[in-house]
């Protein structure tokens, strides 16, 4: 493991550089106060989560926080805390750059300049540019999952919950960060199998759990729950891709929501 250099030992606030406009966290707070029905931007959510630091995923220290690496007197290890902050900062900056420029046109050098850290600092946390992109994709995927679950909460029943979650995902597909990182660059950068595994890890389990409830109500054959989960995930992802590539996002999202309504009605009525 590389020894932290001078860039790593600088306070995280110094590494962030000069002002560049409101942060993702500021935009999330503003959106929350606005109280609109629209979902917060995935860019905001992903950026805010990244900038707060991925405390359980710092390079080489997955699953352990700064408190877990305290000295015998119980004081948190400052190097660990700074490493976590640096990792979160790099993910936040890379999220914005990958979304704005795409994977191919985002260089490691550009991320380093923006973050104000050394190449050794970045490679301490991420073995490659692809590894940095994968960490960004995981953050965005997690944010999408949180928002779809929130959209489904309070639904009248499991079918209504499925519809609300699916429609939320379709709408999020129009977000520039989601569109570029998860739907356009994700499959090519990560490879189809890794991209599908990520999608299934975050979404498939939720769909299967809801379908099991529907099966328990006698509205679908229990032995079809697993296969039907894949069918629904593939269907809603295909609609999301259509929205992401459409020139008229609003019209595409409305058509997608109508198609999901029709599909669920025919399946479970």
C-alpha cells in the first residue's frame, strides 16, 4: 500500500479547491425544501452521497469506519478519516465529469486537477479509471434504488408499489447522470455481465420480493416469481433505455408510464 503523500495529508477542505458554484449537497437540500412532486436529480443525490464520504468503502478498508480504526485511547485514526474523505471527494468529482463528458473524454488528469490530489492518492483508492467509474456507477445505482423505493412507499398495494417504482425509474432515466453513467457508458465500460449483475443486485431482489407478495395473494403462480422478476426488470430497463435515447424525454416518459400501466394491468387484473 502506498504511503500517503502530502496531498493526502492536507485537510479535505483544502483539497476541494476554490469555489465552483453550489455543491450537489446544496442542490439536494434546495430540492427537498421546494416540496415538489418531482424526484430529486440523480446527479444531486449521487454527488451529495459521494461528497459526504463513502465511509465504509475507503480503499483497502471496506466495511470499516474511522471509529473502527481508533487508537488505544479510543481516538479515531485521522489518516483513515482523511482517506475516506478523499475517496468520497474523488467519486463526487468523477460523477460530475463522467456525466458531463462521458467515460472516454474524462481523463484521470482532469479528475486529479479538480480534486487537487496526487496520482498516488487516486490509485491508492482506485486501481484504474475503470475502477473509479465502477465506484461511481455503484453510487448512482444506490441513489436510484433509494428513490424508487421512496416512490413506492405508501402505495395502496404491491401492484401499485411496483407501478410507482417502475415509473420513478423511467423518469430517472431522463436524468443526465443516470442516462450517461448507467444506461449509455455503463454496459460498454463495465461489460454486459458486470452491468447486468449490478442491475440485478440493486433491483431484481426488490421486484422478486413484491412479486412474492402478489403470489401469496393468489394473483400469480408461485413458481413463476423468479422468471417473471427477470421479465419485468428487462421490460422496465428497455423502457428506460428508450427514454434515455429519446429527443423528447417528456413524451417518452409518458409513453413509458402508460406502457407500464398496461403491462401490470394485464398481468395482475
